[in-house]
C-alpha cells in the first residue's frame, strides 16, 4: 500500500512540476505579427526589418518610458509612444529607411522596403 501511495504522490508532483514548467513558457500564439517591430530595453527589435511596399509596419513600445520612431529623412515620425502605444507606417516606395528614437538618439535601426513587383527606389 505504501508503494502505491508513494507512486501516486510522485506522479502527482511530477504532473504539477510539468504543468508549472509549461505555464512559465506562456501561452502559445496562433499567429505572429511579422510586420511588428518592438521597442524593448532601449532597442528596436529586429534592428533590421525587411518588408514590402504597401505593407504596414507597426512599432509597439514595451518599455516603461516613452520613445519615438523617426526616420532620418523625415519620411515618417511618430508622436511620443507611451507603454504599449503603437505607431504604424505604410511605405509607398522601396528603399532603406534608417530611423531612431528622438528622445534617445543612440537607439537606431533600419527598415528595408522591397518593391511589391516593380523597380521602385527610395
């Protein structure tokens, strides 16, 4: 009887541990927004994003302080984004757009926009 009880307790503890480990990984997402750039820990991720003309790109600020998204050439400029705020830009021309946070100028990244089917150049 003791062996059965020990086995039952061990099995229950193992199941509990497995459940906790799975819970720490977080819920699985059905889809991932590949057109999203995150702002986290004073950096843009990915640092280099590649997309297509006409496809919206969304930045979301996960930091606890405001950030901006400003292209070097003035093509796009966000307002100050508080935590969880978003900014979306839809590129009309192919090219490489370097950008930065105007509040933290050392935060830099770039977006590479490929033509949808033509030979457009930025």
